[in-house]
C-alpha cells in the first residue's frame, strides 16, 4: 500500500541542526520530495531526490535516502527562526503516479 | 513573474450554498491539481487535470466539481453535497503530469458558517 509517515513535532534551538524523518512503504517510488509550509500559506518545494541517489545537498539542506529501510530524512544546518514551519515528505509511487503526502512535521525553532 | 494564484484567500459560505474557488497559473503547465488540507493531516487529492477539457477524480471527489476550459485555469466548485467543506484548499500545477514536480498556490481557506 501507499503510506508516508512522519513524526508530528520537532523542537530545536536556533543554530542547532534539525533532522526531520520520513518513512514510506512503496519501494517503487521514483521521486521523493520535501515541501515547507509556513502558517496560512501554500506549500513551497524545498528539494527532491531521485530514488537512485543516496544523498543530495543544497546549501543548508541535506537529504538522505535509505532505500533498503525506506527512510528519507531532511537535515537543516544552522536552523533559524525563519525555518519554523510544517515540513511535508511526499512520494510518487510507480504504482499510482499520484503524489502521496505524509501528515507533516511541525518544526519549532527556539531562540 | 510566473506562478500560481488562488483567490480569494479567505472565503465564508453559508450551509447549502455552492462556492467556486479560483486557480490560475502562468507557468504554461499542462497539469493542474486540487488538494484539500485538514488540520494535522497531509494533503488529499480532490481532482486533477492533465490536459484542457479533461479531468479525473482524485481520492475525495464527492461533493466537488471542476472544469478545465483553459490551460491556465482550473476552478473548483464546492457544492452543497460536500458534508464537511471547511478546510484549506490548495491548487497545484506541473509541467505534464504526476511524474513532474508540482508547484503550489498560496491556498484558499473556506469556512462554512
């Protein structure tokens, strides 16, 4: 089946690293995404990774993919208060060709 | 300045009324989507369209209708048949279809009074 799971909440201190985790069930997924949603706003695409990659780095963001364990993570280095938002993991399983979202992880950055 | 616009940002409706949410994109994307977001949940697909004059039901289409008369526009009508319409509605588009990256509009918050 298709299911994407994330922890609901993460709190970090400003300047620390944040790691948001995601597990998915469909091993045939070709693309996996991370979106950011600020309060009352739409979703902003942060980054994505192809399933044939293990890691992707983009400035403060690092995405790690463990296909064997079906685990995806997003690391934010030097987390700032502006990073406080809800982060959604999403996959496109080959079986359905729809974008399947997790329920989102709310990141709170404490000063 | 390319992007996706949704209007209005906030919408209030009385029970029993139909209401139409607007979504426009100038990205020249073929595919457009409507999602519903409820508190503490991920997004659920309502309808999608991969080409003008064609659209398909998503996972929660009951009580909703759409049209795709123009490439850049994909309005969503929330009908009185939708039992629990209060939610945040997000429109998205992608170049061709689901395997292309989806870009989202700012959303419309619908409240039924």
